[in-house]
């Protein structure tokens, strides 16, 4: 349900959530290997998130990307909407245009409630929530 771009963006934002703040900005070249995303691709994703005020950035010698206190209140859905658009998450699993509650595809009933739960998780989970659950994610980004 999430594109690779959204997955990569979430990985990058997660790394920023754990390792950055307004006084400690991170350059893409210093994080792309850790999050295992090509440098230019990660730079493009983070720039797009910064343009939409989901994350923060600063130019110059002490520049880079970081999460401000306000950024930490953003949700995972905010990240996904910027990268993929909301339709990517809410669209039919099979990619059918006419699939909905009134005209369900063959998988609609099987995944419908799980998909709704997944969307709710994206909408309710803030970047701060990810930081608060740090122990669960340390296996992805050793500290």
C-alpha cells in the first residue's frame, strides 16, 4: 500500500527523529548509507518534505535536515500524503478504479478492515510517537 518512495521517506524521517534537532542538523550524505537509500533519491524526498513543512531544513555550512518541535507533531500520513498523495493509500489494493464499498473487488472484503486500521495508524502516529517507541526501532538504526 505504500510506495518505495514513501517507505524511504519514512526511514529518512525516522532517522531524523532519532538523531536531529534544531541545534543538530544532518546532511543527506551522512545518513543515506545508514538508512540504506540512495543519496540523491533521499535528498529529493527530504527536500519535498521540507517544501511541504513536514520536516525542516537549513542551508549553509551548518545546514542540513532536522525535526523541529512542530515537525515532531506531524503524522506518518503527513509524510505519505506529500510523497504519494492520499489516493495511493486509500485506493483499491488491485488498482481497480471502480472499487469501493458499493462495488467491491474480490479482495476488498478480505483486506478492507485491515486497510482501514492501517490508514488509522498512519493518521494517528506522530513522529514523536516513533521517538517514544525508540526501543522497538533500535534494531533498524543502531545507536
